[in-house]
C-alpha cells in the first residue's frame, strides 16, 4: 500500500519510518535497479544499437550533425533511463564529455538527460549533475536544473534539495533560459504535489508583465503540472488573467499555446 501511495505521489504520512520511505519513493532507484538485474537488462545500450546503423548502407554524414546529436541524446536517455550508466554521457571510460559535443539547445538536452539516466538515484546523482550547474554556458546550466528535477522526480524527503536550490536560482536570475530551466526542474520533481509554497513562488511570475512571454508560458505549464487535476482557483485565475491582459499580437509566439496546456492540466480528468 505504501508503494502504491508513492506511485500516486500521495501526500499521506506514516508514523512508521520505513513505510514513509516507501511513500516518499526513497527506495525507488534501489528497487528499479534490482529488477533490471533480475531481468538482465542493466547492461547499457548505445543508441546505434537501437538505430541499427550497421544495417544502414546510406551515408549517415548526410544528416545535420546538430540534429543527429540531439536524437542520440534523447534515445540514449530513454533507453538507459534509471540504470545510472550509459555509453554516451555518463561513461567513465570515455575521454570526451558528450555535453560539449552539442550546441545551444543540444547542450541543454544533454545536461538534462543526465537526470533521466540517474533517475531517482539521489545519493549519487546530485554530485554528478552539480558540476554542470555553475558552468558559464547558460544552456548547460538550464539543462542541469532540468536534470536535477528529473533526478528527484516524485521523491520527497526532509532535505527537499530541489526546492531549496531551484527556487533560489529563480530569485537570483532574470535570464529567460535559466528561469525556464528552473521552472521545468521544479515541475518535474513536484508534479501532482499541489504544494502551496510553489504556487506562491510561481504565480507572481505568470502575472508579472516584465517577464517575457516564454518565461510566463513555461511558468503556466509548470503550475499546471504541479497542480494537475486539482481545479485550483488561484492557479487558474493567474493564467486566465495573464491571457486577458495580452494584446492580440502577443499570442503569436509558439510558447503561447503553453498557457492553454497549463490551464488544461489543472482540470485534467
């Protein structure tokens, strides 16, 4: 029952310490890796194994390298998610850092994907992501914030490191890339938690016209994820008020559809 409550991200607290760890998903990584070993699937797979490139006679150099690297990053993260090791990014035998073989958004995706590879493994994962959080490249910093959120997805404990780190980053920066990274990181960890302190932190960003439409839109999506299915009135009103104050030309940005998505998530189900 405790594991089922953890799966549903239920806020119920148990007086039994061991049961509470199950509800808080603190043993999730341990159980996941044990199952992987039992099924004999823990051996990391290279994206080329998935693409079957050795069977393709065409010249792969025809592909745009930036897009090809981005595809490799995503496939690598999904196929090795939660195992803690892979042959592309988190590979101790490699002398090259895959994150720096990408450009701009590719760097963000690569840094964020580390959180997927280390999914739920808070003990080892935090130190590995931390080295990217203070890089001078904003794309890498933003990706590291997302990676931190993915790493801690659904896990709650007394330290609450993600909340402390990412809310502080939000307060310290006005850079859109870094703010978007921090907002997405918070939404990955606290999706479905309906935490009031996050509502107090994020709704002012949605309502403040000094922020760009991109930041406001991602903030709306984040609050939709955190308060998914709750019909929360304050969250709903913040998104609606923002949309009502927009001029017609303001919604031309592709990001504007995220306002609708955030609003829809609040009423999911």
